[in-house]
C-alpha cells in the first residue's frame, strides 16, 4: 500500500525521533567564524552540495566532489528510512549524471555513486518535502555512505520562499550530534558545514518552510521484504496464540491419556500370581487371558517378529504344532491338530502363514527359501488388541494417520508461508502452521493410547515378568513342572526372560519339542533361526519387546 503523503502526526513524531526538535540558527566550532566556510586540505576528499527546491517540490542537487588523483571513492545512500511500525519513508532519485570520471545509479532501495578525480554529480530527489504540523520540512541526506573520510562537507540550499529553520545533524547514523555550523544565511537560504566526516557517517539536513510554498510529496510505504513479511501482526500473533493453545491442549490430552501408563510404569509391582492351584495341582493362567503375541503388542504398541515367534512356541505348547530338531542345524514344524474356534484370529493367521492348506510340515530351512506373508498376521494381531479393548484404535493406523496429517499440514504451511511472503504478508501465520505440522508428525509415535484396561494390563505384564524372574522349581510340584514350564515359556520368550527361564527349569524331554539332546542349547538356536526367517518377510520389526 502506498500513501502519497504522510499525516502531520506521523511525520511530526518521525521528525522528533530522527532529528533534534530544535532549529539551529547558528552552530560554530571553535576557531571558525559564523558563516565562514573552511577550505578543504589538499590531497583530501571533500564535497560541496548545492540544493534547490523547485516549485513542483522536486529537489535539484548538484554535488562538486574533489577526490585526490588516483583515488576512487564510493557512496551509497539508502532511499528507504523507517518512520514507524511497519512504515517506511521512500525517496526517489532520478536524472543522475556525472561530469568527470565516475558513475551513478539509483534503485528502489539505494542511490550509488562511484567517483574518481574531481567530478560534478547532478540528480533530482522526489519525496523530500513532508508536512510537519502547520509547516513543511525538506529533508535529505546530503552526505553519507562514503567509503572514505571527508575533510569537509559544505551545503547550501535555496527555495521559492525563505526558510524558517534549519536542523543539521552529522556523525554516525542515528546520532544527534549537530553539524560544525548551520545557519539561515541572512534569511535568504541555508548554509551548513561539517569538518572531518568519518567514513560511513552522514550529514542529514532538515529545513523548515512555511506551509503552501510547495506541495508536499513525501511518500510512505509499508515495509517490504522478509522483515515485513514475517513481522508480528494481529493475524500472525493470533495464529501463534492459537498454536500455543493447541500445543498445550495436546500436551494436556497426552498427559491424561498417557498418565495411566506412566503411573503403571512408575508404581512398584510385585510378582503376579499366575499359578492357579487346584488341590495339590498347579496350572499357569496368564493375566486377563493375554496371549504371548499380544503381550509384546500391548507393551510397545508394535507387532514385532518376536511376537510371532512366541506365538509359534505357544501353539506347539497347546498341541497345535510339533517342533523337532532334525540334524542339529535345522528344525521341522509339523501340524499336530487342525485350527479350531479356540484360536484367536492372529493365531490362525500364523498357522496359515507357516502351514498353508495342504501342507502339514515344513522345515525352517524351507521357510527361508519361501516368501512368507506376515501382513495378515500383523493386521489380525492389531485387530485382536482392539477387540480386547486394550486400545481404542489400531496403534499403527493411528500413528500413520497423525504422521501423514502432520506432513500434509507442514507442506501446506510451507506453501502458505511462501505465498503470503510474496503477496499480502503475514507469512508468520504460514510458518506457524508449518511448525505445527512438523510437531504433529514427530509426535505421531506418541499418539496411540491404551485404554484404561490396556494400562491395567501393562501393570499386570510387569507382574508377569516378576513371576518369571522370581519363581523357583520348588514353587511348582514336580508333576506339574513340565506343563507350567511349557505354558510359561512363550511369555518368557516375548519378555526377554528365555535364558533365566531355561536355567530355572532344566527340562530335557518335552511333549511338544523333540529330537534335542540338549534343549537349553537347541531351543535358543531355534528361536534365532525362526526370528531370521520371519524377519526376511519384511513386514515386522526385528526387535525384542522392551522392559515394561
């Protein structure tokens, strides 16, 4: 948006902020008489600037610059100056010419001059006249941006009517140091002078005129570029506040949903009694009827290779399969009984994956050369933990949903940032959306939440691990040891307690496992071989279940 004229209030405040609101009628340095112009020293850079305000408010400028022989100097003058929040005063330089060795060029943002030797520079400034209160002010940076020290800067100004005030500032940009001298030249014009202007320093002259002498032509524009595009505005601020509320709400929701799990993991849990006694007999019963493959999925919210391996062992223990070592380096899995209604959906899928219809036996080495489809096993196992009401939705589907939603939101946020930065601004809004999308994508792994029943099961699983780690042979009658050992073994496999369980119960002859001369050596080798074969399918993670 372009505003052709500054309001009196804006320019009055701007003029007060940039210059000293006191007109200098005469500032004289020691040893220099008022109105006298010091002569430049030989071999130094100096400039004489003559300004004339035309009746159409254009400012004609002639600069006579003396540069020592063999030296090149460069000057860069900014044409955009901040005058308030998100506003800039914009100057325009036209008709720039150099008589002598050098060049001059102007863009929307700056005016650049390069000179060698003595030269005369002429140009016209548009936008130098602004209304200030009930009067006018002509402002221009008559010297500044030089890459060399100036021994002297002499300034003169004339206008269609006599000036009413002059304010001349010199030194570093932003300073309020007055020039060496500045006066109204007997009321007919303005004269100013600065001695020893350092490289990069400026001389800024503001001259007061009566209202109506010329039409004001100062131009104010909204800030441009990345700084303006990403400026904190009402819209972008509201977006930031909304994102903060969403993040806080998400954290609160996760704290509520995950808090049950945190309490279950933090609480002290002893061994759960999974041994059911009937007179002198003892049997194993898992907590909440959880199966070995389901244990790992509830604990880490993923279906892993070890969950399927533990299921194979459990099916053998329950007389659906028979496992036998053949030659010390291979094992054979044999169908002992057909699947029936007592098996869960994912257990049936495991049987179908290893022993399809019409196949009653297969060796591990044969499985290694066959493509096993475990995708159905994974899907059925996820479905089972939902049917058991340990999860509200499939953990993998929920993770994928939030991941893709986060990626889409992040991409849309980046696109919105680019479009807003190049058009109407408020690009910070798009950036906020992009950050929110990235946070959602990375937070996707924390989205699957167990139900209250699932959190209670997690605590029971910790107790089950305590049972596996603490039970002794003497806790189980000798007549029941083989069955208790066998029924507990799949849970020891999925929970990483295999070695300890094997050392506690040194079983050699088992009803579901044959051909082993040393079961404690043969069984871990079988687990490793089966894990490797199942991992080749590429459908599941090859990870052991972490400690709950």
